[in-house]
């Protein structure tokens, strides 16, 4: 039975016997493949990977009478959806009980993968999804699909993933459309994702999707277009694309701990101390910013070429797919703090380009950095220099819904909701981060 607290599904934990069986299977595979065991070191990734590594060591000692040393490492500064320079975290010192030079090092994690759970929920939502959101972490941290579903009376789903580029959004759209009659797609456009010249510049953006996607022609097409034969090999041997130093075996035993912990509605294993997965692709974050936060932009915009040819190619593909399948397409940018956007002198060039592109391809572009009605946002609504936190997502989703609902009225005028120029917005309705 699923307990509910404040409307949020509580986790259904894997039963003790099931967990023990999974760990025992894992330990036996290690005993078979990693002999001699005296040359093996287990390194648990904080937090939950550490006790799992210790339990694996216990099981192996029971059967082989060899105690494998267990170390631990903190990877908080290396999460792919957060800017390390702008994280406010205390990284604990790694602890390695022995010198690992020449050793076989096995990293043990507990599958903190939002994408894995999101994709499982997407595949379980056959003929159920009406409105699809896609984009990078600015999508899955900014848009609460449950609020959209309730307000619109249909099923909304957030298919955003970390660092998702336009080719990833194209894949997610086609994957969702296989088994759902998508009526509307809202594609989040954080400007830096559109600066990449090719998908292979950010291979992790593809692997974080394909590692958990179902086998299909579209999946292999996505991988081939991203990285050719090397990407297909990486898909066959996931350990190839883990971030591991040469000479260290980093077989991460993530898929081994599936079981009930990954049934839809069970999110204990994808919940950090400062954020929580809340279903249908949405991640609610608690951290806030302040005047001391460094809002220096992570990239600038070329006024002559605001987006790359690669990004344009896949936006056109998305627009064509939507047109051919009767899907209404809207591109949007979630709000950024004015303390950040005001340091982008060519931001208006980006807005003008995206607006003109939408007009030429038959879709609308909404840039909420130019919203007339989000001046209430402040430091307490952002988790870092350019991501909304959970409180900010609630404010933004409400405003997004207001525009979505108005856009289907015959007298919809976008200028009632957005300033034509960012300079006007900054002058008349700046948010509380503006200097």
C-alpha cells in the first residue's frame, strides 16, 4: 500500500529478503569475475553506496573467507545537473583503507537516477500522456506536471533529463509518441544547451537516456548519430563511459538493485537530502541562493549566431515531427534570475532569433525571462545561479499554466504576458535578485 503525505507518494522499500537476494547475486558475480579477491577494493559512493559496499564485503567474506577492504568517496561536486562552481555543499574527504595502485576498484552506488525512474514511468503510461515537457535540468526542476495535469484536466509528463540536448529531446518525443497520443509538446530551451556544435561534445547527455531506454531502432539511431561505433560499444558495455581513471575497473552495479524500489510511485532511492523526485519526471529542490551567490553566466551568447547548426537541425526535426503527428509545439525558456540574465548583453539577440525561428516553423516561443508577472521571484526561489528550486517551480508552473490556458483563447496576445525586450522587463518588472 502507498502512504501519502501532503500529496507526495512515500517510498515502497524493497523487502529485506529481496534486497539480500539481490546483493548475494551481485556478490557471487564478483566472486566469479574478479578473482583473486585479494586484489579487489570496494569503494562506496556516499551516501547509500557505502553501506551497500560494506554488505557486499560481508557476503563475500562469508563465502570466500576473504575480507575485501571498503572505502568511500563523495561525488557531490561531480553531479552532472549542477554547476560545481556554484554548488554550496560540503564535500567530505574520501577514505580509502589501502593503496589502490594496481588494484581492481569496484564502485558501488545505489542508482540515484532520476532518468531511470522517469523512463520507467513513461513506459508505464501507455495511452495516457497528453502533454509532454522535454529539455534539460531546467525542465525537470522547473515544471511540475502534476499541477499541469490537475489544472488542464489531462495527463502531463516531464521528460527532461540532465544536459538534454535537442537530439535527446527529439528521441524522448518519439519515444513518448510510440504509445501515447501526444497533443502538446513544450520544449524548454536553456540557451547553453543550444550552443553545442555536436552531441558528442556532451556524450553523458545521451548515455543518461540510452542507458535506461528500451531497445529500439530509434535508440540505436540516436547513439549512432551522437557518437558512431564508439557510442554503440559504450551502450553494450556501460562501464566504458563511466568517469573512471585509466587502469581502474569501475563496473557500477546499478542495474542490479532493481526490484520494488523502482516501481512507479517508489522514490526512496532517488531522493537526496536536499531534493526529492516527485513523480512523472519532476524533481523538487530545497536549496536557496542569496546575495553572496555567484551569478556569473556559464556561457555568453554570440549575437551573430545565437544557436548552433546542430541545435537548429534538431529543432527543425522536432517541429516537423510535431506537424506530421498533429502535436502542438511550444518552445519556452524557464525564468533565470535577473542577477544572471542581466550579465548576458546579447540575450535579446537570442530571444529575437528564437521568436523568428518559431514564426518560420509554425510554433510559438515563450521566454519567461521576459515575463511581466514573475517579478516576485527572488533568491529564495533559486537553488543556484540558474535553476529554480521547488518553491520557484511552484510559482513558475502557476504562471506557465496561466499562459498555456490563455494561449488557447482566440484573442490570445503574447505581449500581454511578455515584454518584447529584456531591457523593458529589467526596467519595469525586475525580480528581487536584480541589483
